[in-house]
C-alpha cells in the first residue's frame, strides 16, 4: 500500500474537526472515506494516529429559537440576582421517572444510630 500524502492526511484531520456536510451529528469512517476519496481503513488509521474519535465528541445543541438569547439572560438572571422574597423551583424533565412517594419503609433503629428513611417519606 502506498503511503498517504501529508496534505491528504492534513485534509482528513481538518475535515474531521468540522461537522459533516450531510445530515449527521458526526463523521463516520464510511462518510469520511467517501468524501476524502480513500479507504475506510485508511481513515481509521489516520484518526487513530492523531487521536481522533468523532463518535465520542460531545456537543451543545444550539437552539434555533430567535428569542433564545433574551430568554437565556432572563433565566440566568434569576439565579444571579433572584427577586426579593421569591421562591425558586427547579424542574428537570426525566422521561422514565415519575414523582411518586417512596414505597419503602424506613430502616430499623440500631444501637448508636438514628432512624433512616428512604427519600422524603418519614420512617414508620
């Protein structure tokens, strides 16, 4: 196999650091091979040599809401300078978790230790 020219390797590493032109979240070896005109195994060797792993990149999803910046400033402003006598409640969406009372009873008393309960339900 002929060695890959330095400029071709540089182009592959440079393209890897930018989003792919097609509708995908990250580069795959097959997509890069098709765009770069080289074999998938060569792409993998170049990525390995440079310590690149596009599938492991984490990114922040940007909002396309035109009022996002104003809403962000309002939201962060509540934490930075909360209004006087205000009650702040935070809620996260968790699809598989329901806000139900705990069904487990508290742990029994042991010598030298106080009663313990699971969650926010008082022990029996």
